[in-house]
C-alpha cells in the first residue's frame, strides 16, 4: 500500500470517528396519520420487515459512522424498543444508537419547536464527546448514500457547513428549498419553494454540473436541499445561539451570507416518504421487477431487527409483483402489486391488489395476548384494494375494502381515507361482511 493511500485511510478513519450523526425523528407525524397514531414516524414499518428509521441508520453504519442519536418526542416507546433490539454494538467500540426524546429540563419545558430547536435542546449531550463534526439527517426519506464522500468533500472545501442537494426538475423545484452555487460549489443563494419563473431562472444549475452528475437532456435542473447537513462543531454552536427554530427556514438561509456553505451534489434514488401518498407509492414501487430502490444491495445493506421467524408458506397462492416477508401463511389467495409484512396470514379466496399489509407482532394464541380478541390476519373471500393494513389487524371473512367512490379524505368508524388510500389502523378489528 502506498504512503498516500495509507494516509488517506487514516484521515478517513479519524474523520468518521470525529463525526456524530443526528437523525431528526420529526414531530407528531400528522402527514402519516393514522400510521403514526400509536408510534413515532421513524418507527413506521416499511417494505414488509423494516422501519423507516433503518434507512438513515444503515446509511450511517455503511459509511463507518457508529455514533447516532435519534431525536423524537411523540410515541417513542416502540421506536426505542426497535433500536434497542436492533443496533447493539460490542463493548469494545464506542458505537451506540440512542433515542433522545423531548423532556423537561432546568433549561426549558417546551416540546421541540422545529429541527433546529430539537438540536439546540440536546446540545449538552452532543458536546459531551470530542466530536468535531455533526451530521444532521432526516428520518423520513428513502435513499442510500455514502456519507464518507460528503464528509471528504466538506474537509477538502474547508467548509463550515455542507448541504446535500438533489437535482430536480422545474415542476418539483417549487416544493423544495432551492440553492444556487458558484463554480467552486459554494452556495450563494437560497430560496424556499420558489414560484416566480424569473427567480427560478436565476437558480438554474449550470450545464457542466448537470453533465458531471451523469444527467442527460436539456431540461432545467435545480439544486434542492435534501435536509442533510454537515456542520463543524463550533459553527453549529454559533448558528444555534439564537431562537430560530428550523434549519431549512431560518438557520441555513442566515448562514449562507455569513459562512462557507457548500453543496454536495447527490444523484441517485431519493424519495420523501413523509406523506401517506408518497409512503404508499414508494412501497409499491419496491414490487417492480427492477425497483428504483434496491434492498438487495449486498455492499450497502439495510439493517433491521433480526427475527427468528420461519420461512413464509404459500399454499396455492397466485402472486404477481409482490414482496412477502418472513413468517407468512398465505392460502389460495391472489396477491398483485402488494407488500406483505411479517407474520401475515391470508386465507382462501382473498384478493389483495395494490396494498400494503404490515403483518403482525405475534401469532394467534401467543403468550400474553388477549384470548378473547380475534387473531391478526385476513379472512376468506375478501377483496382489498388500494389500502394500508397496519399491524395486528383482524379482518373477518367476506370483507371488501376499497377507496372507490369515496372522498380522498375521510374518517370512518375504524378506518380512514388519506390521499385516496384506505388506512386501517393498528390493532383494528374489522367484522365479517364489512364493506368499506
């Protein structure tokens, strides 16, 4: 190994060890209700066997970052349980993944008022270590990123703050914070959700940057903030020495005029899954023959809780474009474009089309469960379309669930419609013959 190569590896190792990752767990998660009715947003099940929080944490682990805090304040019990079961580092490392929930302290008794306020309220924990860099991540995005590349660029540019950006088209640009950077990558302007065509024209990415990302075509592209920030220690302290509550709305725009703020241009699959519609579509996209996001990547795997479950059993089922997790029993059912979660039980004659079935935390008759409660699973001869069936739901025989002919937003007695998708909440019981 060359001397330069060895020096680069040593520098890379020191950089990873000096970086603390902070995952923003979000607020009440109202955009994902009712999936967040009884759990924090990062704990929402994803792709049959994962949780949303597994994405940013796995990206950290695959990038060599082993010290991670997850900030949350609503329904954090299930999230804490998942993290404790899943991310256990050995006693000879400094690694940890821990939840920091909002709490009353001598310095304040408020809930988190925004992303910046959440970090500010927990700074005393972050500053206890000898970390020189703080990587702030969103907890509701589906993507795979090697943070080492971002960190190396940050050091090479001698930046105070580096922001990960995503090239988006003009239609999508109106929904993001859009930045413009000079030829060195330093950000010179930031506009939140620009609508004015003249403003958009000034923010357009240069053709050379677009080509360097491997993007073909002449369609205008814009640098959209991904909500991923790398701060130097002292800079973060100084930027939070005020009452501003949000990074995207307050801290970053102010820092651009005063600090060396650079852009890290990311080009790959990225999806905000913070709404029912985007969450639903991102899950169903995973059922494609060649999905846009690959959970089968062995180089950078997505980690989650390892369950001692048997292989799934299919008794004469018809399956087209579906993900089926561990421990399922499916008998003479028809599944089409569906995600079927752990321990799902689906009986004869049932059709499930364009659905997410999150499965169950236990099998019928499990110790500690209510013997009088119907077991989780989907009964015989049901038809379920465009629906999200949360965990531990019992659906009886001859049940029909479909959003057809209903408003896009509606609250039923034991079900909800959001964005034209029927959502049956966790632990619900849907009696035989129900028509939703």
